[in-house]
C-alpha cells in the first residue's frame, strides 16, 4: 500500500470532475488573492491600480517596488494555492491532512535530496539551453514572437527580484520564492493532484508525469517547459518513493533557494559563477551531473524497495 491508497473519498467523482473542481477552486482563490495583492501592492508602492497589470514595465519608477512585488507574488499564487488545496482536500475529498502523507523523513533523506537537487542543476541547465533554442514552424512565427516577449518580460522581472541590495531582501526572497512557493506548489501538485490521479488510475507513472506536465504548463513559459517538467517529475518520484510530502517540498525549496543564494553571493562579489547563465554548459559537466543524479535517484528507489520488502 502506498500513500496514494491511504484515502478513500466519501463521494467518488469521475477523475475529470475532480480535476475541474480543483482547477475551479484554484482560480477562485487566485482571483481573491490577486485582488488583495493589488490593493497591498498599490498601497505599498503608490502605483495607481490602472498600472498594476503592467507593473513590470515600471519597476524603477516607484518606491518600495521590491517589497511590493514580493507582496504581489505572495498573495497572487502561494497563498491561493495553499487555500485551494486545503479547501479541496477537506471539503471535496472530505479527508484530513494526514492522508497527504506528512510522515517523518530521516535526516539522511533531506541531505541526499539537497545533493540530488543541486546535482541535477548541471544536466538541467543543458536541457534549458536546448529548450531555449527550439524553433517553431514558420506558420507559428506570431506565436513564437509572443512567447519570446513573455519570456523576456519574465526574465526582466527575475533579474529585478534577484538583484539583491541587502541581506534583508535575500531573506524576503527566500521566504516568498523558496519556502512559500515550494510548500504551496508541492501541496497543490504533488499532494493533491498527483494523489487524486494515482487514486483514479492506479498508475503512479501516469500520475507523476501528468502532474509534472501540468506543473510546467501553468508557469506559461514555453522555453522552460521541458526542464521544468523534468523537475516536476523528479519531485513526483521523490514523493512516491519516500511517501512523505516533506521531501518534495524540501527539494523544491532547495532548488529555488540555492539559486537565490548564489545570485546574492554573485551580487556581493563573493563568487564569480552566474548560476542563472545556462548557455554553453560543458558536456562533461552535464554528463557528470546526470550520472550523479541517476546514482542518487537509484538510492531513493532502492531505499523504497527495501522498505516495501520489509513491510
């Protein structure tokens, strides 16, 4: 028995119905959260409500923009994701938080997960570079142009948020971009969505990869779609193998947090490595990263297998 078999819904709905309800709840909470975020953002920065939709074009024109953007990020996505997940789980599935499997993990699990996530970054950088170099058919040039414009806008915002001027900004970023994002996205995708798909299909691989696809799709970044999907699958298998939602949450936090810390150290001239530069990754580095990733994944798979054998 896996953690995905630990709950029995009192009202068994078709899988499509469950997914649609979850999506609907998420959009409702995101709408409410965005309204709160806009009010907070406008009051913190002094930006008129009419400009908030295009706030990324005015990043250097108003005061307290960094804190304002972080507040906007917090209430537009992480808080709604947590609220939607818990509301769905308690009132639609009529389950408790325990059936999401928050069982205690061993310290060695967290240590190896941290190593796994950091090891994966080298190979993932190669995939990112390949994904960014993808070309769409000539007939889709208009779509490609729009997607590239969106990617550029996201890149500018990311650059603004990782251009740290103080330790306090790093701490705020770690809380919002690493901890809140890691907890909320893993709760929604691995905890809820992967669970209900696994329950309906009885196939963990379908559940993991469908969830990974959805996880990447909702970021609306075509030129980062494949590497983000692979990362989502990595989190999904860690959840399935360890039977603890703490593990993918921690992996997600490490993934985002390590990037932020390295960006801060680079801004402070303490390191010369630009972790956000994924261009021309040496093949030897990518292959070494892949080998280390496979070895660490094998450890988690073997550890799961030994636990099953003992049970």
